[in-house]
C-alpha cells in the first residue's frame, strides 16, 4: 500500500513540509516573544498568524483542495511579512524563524 508521501507530487510535499517547519519555528518564536516584553507585539502577532495560515495551507495541500492556490498565496504573504519582522530583531529565536519562513513563502508561491 502506498504512503501519503508517495501519493503527493514533489512540490506539494515540499510545501506541506515547509509549512510545518514554519509553524514549528513560529510557535517557538511566539512563545519566546512573550517573555521579551515591549516591542515584540507585532512579531508575536505575525508568528501567530503564520501558525494559523501555514497549518491550514498544509491541510488544504494534503487534500488537494480547490482553494489551495489562494490559501498558498496568502500564506506566502504572511510568511514574508513575519520574516521581515523577525529579521529586525536580534533575538536568536527571531533569527531562527527567518529561513523557515522564507522557504515556506517560496514553496507556497510555487503552489499558488
């Protein structure tokens, strides 16, 4: 019997994987931002936005939804905004977010 990974094309599998990586990075970053206090509110908000939209995008990709392209494009935009915000902070948790977010945005754009 085929596994789900064998049933998905490479770009879909990559998008799902990158969405999951962005969610992990943003969950960690958002949690750390809470402790950093003032000046981190926008980073926290955007990380929370990424966790919601990237989780949704991964689920829609997995089931080949007709709305997949629209959600993937929105996911790419949110990931880019969050990466730009995280890049502006010196905290290690913010800097660790940037690359997974950029990769997620790139693979989502290819799905859109």
